[in-house]
C-alpha cells in the first residue's frame, strides 16, 4: 500500500501511521494516529474531584418562582435561606421550621 495524506494535518505518511478501519475501502482511518490522539485533559481542581456537576447535584436543584412568576433554579439550601429571610421580614409568622 502506498503513502497517504492525513485528512486533518495534510501530511503524507506511511500506512503504518494510520489506525485500521475495516469500514473504509482502503481499511485505514482518514486521520493519522497523531491527529486522532486525544488531547491532554486539564488538571483536576485542587482538593480532588473532577469539577463537573454530577447528576445528583443537578437533581438536587429546586425550581422556585419569585413574585413576578419567573422560575429561578436554586439549591435546597438557597431556597431554605430565602424562606427564612422572608419569615424574618414577616416577623416570624408561620412557624420556625421551613422546608
């Protein structure tokens, strides 16, 4: 098999520089191994964890409607704090426990 051109970098390389792809007529990927290599991932944030929001954290959000009827998405702790502020503004009416 003769040399071929990478579809991404445009360099002409030998067939050994391409991964196999049985679905293609020539049996090779269009991009060379170097161009198909995954890019380096950023370092995780300090303190561990990936820094991404997990589905559990996302599911823990609440939708709260404000006085204008606009939906606001917030965490349960935030909603509880706002409810306590509202109770304090009303003079503590409605009991001490919210939520």
